[in-house]
């Protein structure tokens, strides 16, 4: 590679390949975390599974940021801090400016590759291309077509951590290397347009969680802010500052207090039905109409099922006739 194109290609590969490898790992990890939540922890509801994936995925990405900036591996960083515990902030602050280029490339990759992939919806696109290339669409049943063109739902355990990772990077580098801020702003502007379009025209919710993931996202956003504040304190100590770190020292504790305040004032009350709302529901006419099927399983109260039509629209008879003729030719 060093002999190709004057060594520029080798520089490009060395600078870009680690970012691609990290993004590939980031795409695989949610599948692993979701499998653990469903098969090992035996979580029963979709919302509970997604909360588990969101938590694990976020803390992995947070650890990945600080392992990357402090040392080549977690063991090296731990060894440096154990050998010089009084210099823990200094170790962190000394290594931060050296890797800002890596995270800028990371944000550029997410802007130019990550957001377009959200718009393209790779998995549904592959399903549709497979249908067009290898199947005769007019011979497929309606159920098979619905499987190809089925509605997608937003996977909170995948999407939230990716956004939280970017905002944590911006929190960490906003005062140390401000050059990263325009890239973060461009990413969130693009993410706002992309996810708004997806939410309005593409995503269709398949379950209702009552907003359980929103407090988790807010909580972890503030955790990212605390990490950025601690990093700034360490960087100030490295620059032989005394009054600045002392002035900033209360910030992490203030943010922790706000996390607890939001939990007490908003998250916990939202988990329960208010007395006023309960009284209103008791007075609703539907609460007085208790039928004999009220406490039966819904599947036992449904009427007799009828088979679906071959197609919802079009000439079903002609399609069925053509399908039978093709089958007869194969038999013969």
C-alpha cells in the first residue's frame, strides 16, 4: 500500500479503516444485546427488550469513547491510572486532543453514510430487490406480498444510542477542540430531517410503551454531559489551572442532582395513574358496560376466521387461473 499512489492510499486506509471497523461493530452489537435480553434474561415485552438494548449499547459506546481517548486498550488505561492515581485527570486530559481527528472522521462517516442508510432502509430494499429479481410478483399471495412490503417500526434500542453517542462526543470536545461542533451540528440537522421524514411517512408503531424510553434517553444524555464536564476538569488540570477546575468542580454534582430531580418530579409520577384521571375513567360509560366476554382472552372472543383473498385488488380469478396453469405445467 505504501508504494501505491505515493503512499496516499495507505494513509487513507489507515485513517478510515478503523472508523469503518468501529461502525461495523456498532451495527452488530445491538443484535447481540437483543438476543441476550430475549433468550438469556427472558424479557417478555418489546419495550422492556428495547430498554435493555438501549442501556447496554449506550454504556458500551461511552466506554469505547474513553478507552479510545485514554489508551489503546482498557488494560493500558487502567494500568496508567493505577500507577498514578493522583494523575487520573491529567492522563485523560493529555490524550484528548490527539484523537479529535478520529472522531471528526467518525462524525463525517455518520453524516455521509449513516443517515443515507437510514433513508435507504437497507433490509426492506434487499427484500424488494430479491422479489423483483427472483420471483414473479403476480403469482405471490397477498400474505407473501405483505411480508415484503410490511411496515417498519423504529427500534429505539438501536437509534437512541447512536444519537446519544454523537452528543456525548460533542459534550466531550466542545471546549477542548471546538472544531468538532460544526460537524455535530450538521449531523443533528440531517438527523432531524431524516428521522422526521421516517416518523411521518415510514415508521408505524407495533406496540405502545407509554413513553418509557424517553426518560432513559434524557437520563443518559445528562450522563454524557457529566462525562464531558469531568473531561474538561481534567484538561484544565493538565494546563496547570487551579481556579478553573475548582470553579467547575460543582458542575458534575449539580448535573447529578438534576438527574435525581427529573426522576422524582417527572419519571416516577408518570409511572402511575393520577387520582384525578382514575376518577374520570371510573365515571366513563365504558367502565359500566361489563359484558360476559370482558375477562376472556381476546382470541377466544373473535368470530370465525375467513381465509384472505388471493389479492386485495385486481382480478383474483385470472391470477388464480394463471397460478394453477403454471403449477400444472411443472407437474407435467
